[in-house]
């Protein structure tokens, strides 16, 4: 994550209400994408859904990632 973007995100990510809402949204999207993945038969779409799920999972650790990026030189 770019340091400047991380610093801009931190006020929202340090507020438990905002962070919890973001995590709930991400979990709902992961569940939805997982159901789509289970039903999908096209290999290209399967790879795309897997990538989507992986990116959504990063929201579970976005605060830690932003803190680390903001501290870097």
C-alpha cells in the first residue's frame, strides 16, 4: 500500500464502527463469491472468483497493513 494512501485510510480504520462495518461487508461479499465459485464451471471465471475472494480477505487485515505502510520510510 502506498504510504500516503495508508495515512488517509487510518482515521477510518482506527474507528471500530467503521472497521467493523467494512469487515461485515467483506465477509458478506466473500460468502457471495464463494457460492458463485461453488456453482461455476468455467475455469477462467473460477480463477477470477478465487482472486476476488483473496482480495476481499485482505480487508480483514487492512488496518494492520495500513499501519505498517504508514510507518515505512
